C-alpha cells in the first residue's frame, strides 16, 4: 500500500524517529471478571474476550466454578458488571461461552447442560434456552456457533453422530432463524464419494453482512492422519462451490479462514511451503484481496520477531487485522495489530500498567477498538483497547460520507482534525494517508501517483491537509485513511461523478 508522509512533526522530536512521544496508540481497560464462587472453588478469577461490536460492547466467558464457564456481554464501553452481564444461569449450572456479537447486541455462542448447543440471544438479553437454541442439522449431534452478522445469521459447526461415522458439518442460518437441515448445511470442498477419515469435514468460523461464510474444509486428499484442509469463502448465502471457493494456501498443505469483512477480504492461517522447518510446523497469518484466493506473494502477513506461528482472529472493514503471534525467545504469545502493511506488537503500543503481556487479540471494530486478553493483577483478564488518537474529516467532505464531487475538478481538499484522549490537539504527529477505491463491495488500493504525490500533504491551522488530484482518480467511490505510527486513526468517504 502506497503512503504519503506528513512534512511536519510538532513537539515530537525528529520526523520518523521512534520515540516515546507517539509510542502509545491505545489505552487499556481491564474488563474484570464474573467472580468465582469462593465458597465452592478456590480457583482464581479469570475472563476471556472473544469479540466486540461497533458500540464497544465486548463478549467473552468467565470461569464461575471449576470447569464451568458463563458467557458475558458488557454494556457499551463498560467493564463486566456481574449483576447484569452474565448470560448464563447459575441456578441450573448451565455452561456457556459467547463467541461473537453484532451491532444489535445479539450474541452467538455455545451453551450446555447435558450437551453442547449453539445459541443466538435476543438483542441485549440473557440466554433463553426455550427461544435461543439454534437446533441442529441431525438427530444426534452437538454444535458450536462462531460468528454472527448484522442480520442475525449465524455460522458454526455441528458434529453429527448418526451420519458419516461422526462427521463435522458447517452451517449458516437464515437471519434470526434456527438451523434448517434442508437449507443451512454448507457442504464441503471434498469431492462427492470421498472416503477419507475426515469424510469431507467442514468448519465455518466467520460470516459477513452479505452472507459470505468462511472456514476450512477437507479437500479430499488422503494423508495418514486424515484429510488435507483448505480455507474457503462462499458466495453470499450460497453453499460451498468446489470450483470457486477453495482459497488455496501460502504454499503448504493446510489453511483455515477465521474471519471475513464486508469487502470479501479474508484472514486466516496457513502452513508455508514444506509445512515444517527443522521439524517445527510454520504457520503464518494471511489476508486476501477482496473476493480473491490466497496469493503467497502478497498475502503473507508474517510474524512478530520471526516467530513460528501467527494466528489472526478478526478483520475490520478497513483491512486492519488482529490476532496473536508466537515469540520464540519468550515462548509466549503476543497480541498483534496489522495495519498499513506492518504487523505490530500491541504490547509496544500501550503504556505499562496493572495489565501486563497482552497475549491475544480477538476482535476489532471499525472505530479501531480492540477486544483482547492480558495478564492483569496476576490473572488472565479480558481487556479493551481504545485508540488514543482519532482523526475527524472536515469540510468540504461530509462526515456521513454523502459528499459527491465532479471528477473534472482539479483537486479535492482532504482535511483532518486530531483528538488525543478525546480532546482536540494541535500537536500533530507524523502521519500517512492511503486512498482506496470501492467497487461493488470490493476494495482496490490506489497508487499514490494517481492522486498527486507527496508534496501535497501538509499541516495548516491545526489540521492535516491533502489536495487529492481528482482528475487523475476518475469517476468512482473512494475512501481516504489517515494513519499515525502505522495505525489508522480516521477516514473520509466521497464519490466522484
């Protein structure tokens, strides 16, 4: 991705020199726990975050008794309130885990009394087994729900005892409906009649607002310990098409997709060529282009500090990715954010405090907030990371994205004001911009030579100011992103007619 650098750095030392002035990009909030019943168990309190929506509501699970977890959902931008946020039911000792949340406050996940079942709650309500159980594809089965989109469609996987000698089957429901065995099974990448040990096993882990589902599926190549699996992406509300939906790999034999944004960009993990180095399996994160297969030359996100494994968990609609990467020297996972072509350790972007070692990041919303997990006061706690800096587009571009300009005009002034910790600041740090064209739910990065070159980016009147060469861009819909220290902090949307 091409970028244009700011010409000035006010109050922060030398331009482009790493220093503590702009090292902190996020504040960290300990979300707390649902406390363990100390009269029954002596285990420490803990919680784990699994997702976040646009309002800053975070979902996850806490251990309330030994091996008994309860799902929770916070209020917007609040820590866990045990009195209101526990989605489970202590009276029946019901097990529950929340996997994802949509912008309406509906939560999808797994609950169990006798066996695991998928659920989807009503908006901002607790789990009601009478209404929220998603049902099943088979007679004897258990299931896990992993993702939910804006319309309430849920994807997940179900293990069916009574067919295929115990096969794993991916499903995608209709909006706010139970599983329909006649319509909701996604199928497999394996050819019909395939008889490997995996029997065409398929797992669905993510869904976008168009109903495109992603996951991993047996492709029908027998190996000693089962089938070979590849990541897949379906068309909207369609089953898996073996001819078009196999995303391939980064060169190894295995890949799996974990999430998809509304522009068809998929993130996941893949083996590299040869699968192993010195007997160690090497796994890298990938992010595809919109509605494209994995391209090993461009889509490998790499690792932090040359570690062996990187696992992505979520992607926002601006292509930013979060997850975790293994640090060989520490023998521990560190959470990362990938933005503007660079993977950064989130531990380097927050100030030290009561929470140490952010080990995993599980969700990111379009406001840049991140759901993650860290060691806080000696226990594993869910945390929320909030951006320190926010850029706000100024006129002549409207905040609501409704601006339309003539493509024949010479330039479009793009201006951003900056806030730091919620207050406007004139201490503007070095920044970069990027321009992306939006074409039918696909993103195309625009080379900087198409919008005017670096000399047009300046700071005037406490604002970042860039003159886009409209005549070079041409007719279309565009997004401009502004980034500080490699992290996107603001966006502008406009059309050229």
